[in-house]
């Protein structure tokens, strides 16, 4: 598609300098940009790339001399990264899902499709499912029985949605996401080793080495079935190969506006608030409750049955083992306040030097003791100093 710079500037609320009639067809990094592409050079470190590329127009940092950079036009925005959201939205052509229903799709009896819904090849829409207007269902997707999906939803190829799941408007699921699989809930007839370990924190033997406490030999795991479903609000996005388990009795819930990245596991009965950001490879164990506007860095692990307050932020690879108050910034495993964790990390790095210093002090003390013993033989052994006459 062709985009005049004047139209892009108006859409982004950007200040345009130079030729507004220039037309671009896409965006590129400065060094590889062609004459019909808009170079993205939002900081001075990209200036050298502009000289190597062929862009005639660029998005620049405030104060840049666009003419000296050899450009014919430039866009200036107050918040460059936020402008990227609007710019990429304009330039994104979206997935290749043809209008209408593909001949190979299976629409089971009782399913309802909204106006202008598009169903891709080999997709399956279950009995009683309701698909909202303008929804786009990609190739190989499976939408289970009695699922409700809102307007303007996009399911990329291979998304699976289990029965009874409810999803709001403008939902996006990347390829391979699974929403509404059974929760990981199992129990043994007697107390299991895991239960004993949790109660005693490892203070008692478990399993066959401690048959009085823990899973007896021959005991087995029995499934607790998932009777709940998953409820997802409006404007939620789910990443590739992310899994959200259905609840045991009540629904697992994801609030409006929350974004969940790739390879994330959300356990049964979890509640996630509004406008949260859950980064890749995070795992949230069953029945955890996460407040609004929480950001969980990549690889964060959240224990079951704990509460994380509003506006909490965790650093990557953090392990959240207990409740976290609202507004706290956490880091490490087990996670503590980030400033405390960094102080501990710095202290830990100093430990080898501290050990060497202590060893050197011990050597000096031994040498001093030896010299005192040589000066007054036997004095130190009798508790007498070198000037102690005993009188």
C-alpha cells in the first residue's frame, strides 16, 4: 500500500518537515531502507545508517538536522516508541485469511457466525459456538462447543479453544495457543509426598523412604476434573504456544487489555487483572491472583495460591514464592525488592575478595602470635602478655 507522509504525520500526530507528498510503501532500518521506505531512526546512533541507506524520509529524533542527513522529509514525534505502535498498525497488512468460509472448514450444527466472519481452511467450529462479527479464524483452528468469541477477533493458524470458553472483542491469539485445556490437578488417596514436603519444608522423609509420611508404595494419582472454563476480556492478546488452563470449578480469568507473550503457562483458577503484561516463558501456578497493570518479566515463576498486588513489576527469571504488596518491584529467586536483591548480588560478588582478606588477616594474626610467643616463651599459653610480670 502507498502512504503519503502527510497522512502518516496526521495519523501519528507527528511534526512533518519537508515534502509531505512523498509516498512510502513500508518501513525499514536506516542502513537497509530503500527510496520508497520510511527509515526508522529515532536516536542519533542511527545517523550513520542513514548515510548507507537510500531512504528519502525518516522518523527522526528531536533536534536532528534532516537536511544535513540527506533526506527530503522527516517526521518528529514526542514519544518515538509509542509512535511505532501507530506506524506499524498502519503498515501491517495482516494475516492472509480470505473472506468467507473456506470449503474445507467444518461448521458443526448450531454454530453461529457473525457478519463478515472469515473461516480459514481446515478450521473446525464446534456445536453451539458463537463467532462475533468480522472475526478471522485461521487455518487449522479448532473452536470448541459453546465457545463465545466477540467481534473483530483474530485467531492465527492452529489455535485451539476448548469448550465453554468466553472471549471478548478484539482478541488476538498467535499460532499454536491453547485456551481451555484441562488444569493440572491430581490427588492421591493418602497424603502425597508433595503434600508432606510442602507442610514440613523437607523436614520429614517422604515416599518409600518414609512410608509413615507421604505417598505409600503403589499409591497413584487421581485426576480432579476441570468443570470450569476460561473467561477472557476485551483487547487481550495471547502469544504463540501459550497455554491457559480451564478452572476446576470456577473459571480461569484474564482481564481486559492484558497481553500474554509466547510459551506462557497459566494454571487453573488463576485470575489476572486488567492491562497486565506477562512476558515469555512465565509460569503462573494454579489459583494465583494477579492484580491490575502487573508486569511479569520473562521466565518469572509464580507460586500457587498467592496474591500479587496492582502495579507490581518483576525482573526476568524471578521466583515469586509469597504474596507481593501493590506497587512493589521484585527480582531474584526467591524474589525480594529489586534494590535489596541487587545489593545482595553486589555483596555476593564481593565474597571471594572478602574471603581472601579474612584469610590474609588470619595469617597476620598467626604470625603476630608466633612472634609474641618467641619474645616471651609460654606467656601466651599462660594467658600472660609480654609485659605481665605476674606481680
